[in-house]
C-alpha cells in the first residue's frame, strides 16, 4: 500500500500517526498476511497470488515445481506474457463457436439446443480434468538409453 493511500485512510479512520497510520485490525491483517506467505514446511494454506492460474488440487510446492518445468515466458504470472500466452491457448483450444450459439451463423434451433447440451456435458465431464504428477526422468530414452538432452547425438 502506498504512503499516500495509507495517510488518506488514517485520516479517514482517525488513527494516530504514531501507530503507523494503521488500525489495530489492519495491523492484525498484515501480521496474518506475513504468516500466510511464510516459507515454512507447515505452510499448507499458502495462497499463490503471484500466478493468474494454478492447476487445481496441488499443494503449493507442487505448483511451484510445475511452473518451474515451463519456460519462464510461459509461466502465467499475473499481468505477464505467460498469462497472455495461456489465454491465447485457451481461446485456441476452446473457441467461442464451440460453446456459444451466438458465435455460429445459420444454426437451426435444434442445432443450438444440441450445442448447449454439448457445452453443459463438456463442462461437467471434461473441463479441468487434467492431472499434474511427478515423473522420474533422468534425460535418457526409456528403451535405447540415449541421452535426450543433447540434440543430434545418438
């Protein structure tokens, strides 16, 4: 929070300046936020606010490991090139004409109903069903044993 906003809020709340311009409730919230973002091993409720999207069902350490496996420019940090890349991918994978009759021309009412049914079933049965898991990998081809990390070598 900027000093200007803090000063304005402290004037509005009439909090003495010697207290840093923060109400007791604000100081407690800040203390809770500091604890929430701690890096201790017992931090199972960490909110991953730096990302625009995270895979569901993962603990924070797995989320960080997952994003560490992606190229830096594709990690969906908030307001980043990675977030824009992910949105472009979603538009490509889930184009609006596959889910909304308004984006289709010349559909009969029966076809519109079928499209709506398809969209409901897709959302219920398929959307967001991917999983993330650790896979042991030493950089070698499973069958022949060639090193896959050095291109052009057999």
